[in-house]
């Protein structure tokens, strides 16, 4: 699978929206102000699925790593890391690192080995960026070698600045369940700033977005009529699969995912 087809979800050439650019500048200013903060200063980036959080973090982290190599920058020689929970997303970031001069494979890690590594070496990072932070473990998971109480507290002990991109509506496992009151409790003694991405970048019809938001809230509204975006339901999985394959034959970018935890694979002989 070529890098073009596998990394389209993080297109480095995609134009950022004005809102994304504004939030990046807000995070950079916050990071500069709290460069040596102890305990860690925390920036919360909220946004639903399709609001552009991952693209923003990818662009932000590239800027941070470029600045870390520049003697004129306040971020010169900072040790920064971007953490992701999914193995396949990690592979995409590694591929991007191979194609970008200021990025390195070691800059991208999964939370548990990163936390264990810093605890073992007694080191402290400058800036830690976490994509899909709602998947951080909220309790011990000895089977997966995490022996702490929760990963958020451990990350805040391991860095001067922690940047979390999260969507609290995406709950995958009880052992990684986070709520707004839980966050507030753990962040009580930290400097905290936040921003919200409220634009929808995957589809551009507010009637569809409103219908989905209402459905998530438990309300079934009349079916939205729109020509700008196609929203369909199927009584059976086989017609859905056939429909997806037909679209993929046209565009090459269609995929079928069960949940965010479904084992899709990148850079292999299997389709994803």
C-alpha cells in the first residue's frame, strides 16, 4: 500500500481551516507560556468525529519538532512526543516520519510503553501530545503492563505540558472510561486551557449532522433529505458491504469499520 493511499487521513498538504489555524496558535502560545510548568500545564482540545483533531495535532507536532531544531525558537531542544492508542494509526505516523525531515519514528509512541519508559529512566518530557485521549486507561491494566492508577496522572507527572485531543462521546472500553467530572477531578491542581473544534470536515450538510447528533442523544428525527451527502441505513450487513465495495471500486478510499477498536490493518496485504 502506498503512502499516498495509507496516510490520506493525515494529508500533510491539506489546507487547515481558519479555526484549526487559530487553535494551533493558541496551543503554541500556551506551550510557550508554560514551557517549564511543574506540575504539568494541560491543554484540552475537544471535538467530535470528523472535526479535524488528528490533522490539527499532526500539523502542530510537526511545527513543534521543527522549532525544537531551531536555535532561535523558544522550543529549541525540547523533547516532545505524540502518543496514539491504535497500532495502525501509529504505523501511519511512522510512515509520515519517514517522509518528513524533522520527524523521527521515536517521536511517536503508544501511551503504556512511553509511560513505562520514562518511569524506568527517570526522564521528563517537555511536551506530550495525545491523540484520542479518551482512550487513555482510567484504571490499572496489569495484563497490558500498565500498573499505575490511570494514564492521565502518569503523563502529567512525566511532562511539563500535556495536550489532549478528546471526544468524551466515544466510549470504547470501561477500563478507558473518562467523563467531564473525572477530568475535572484529576486536573484540579493544574493550569488548564481548552478549545473546541465545532466544524464538520467529513460531511458538509448540517441537516445530516443534526440528525446524527439527535440519534446519538436518543432522538429519532425524520430522515434528512439532502443531495450534498448520502446517509443510508441497511437492514443487513451484506448489502452494506456490497455497496461499500462498489464505491471503493470508484474512489479507492471507501472502508468498512465496525468501531474504533475494529482490527483494521495498514501496510499489509489485507484491505482496510
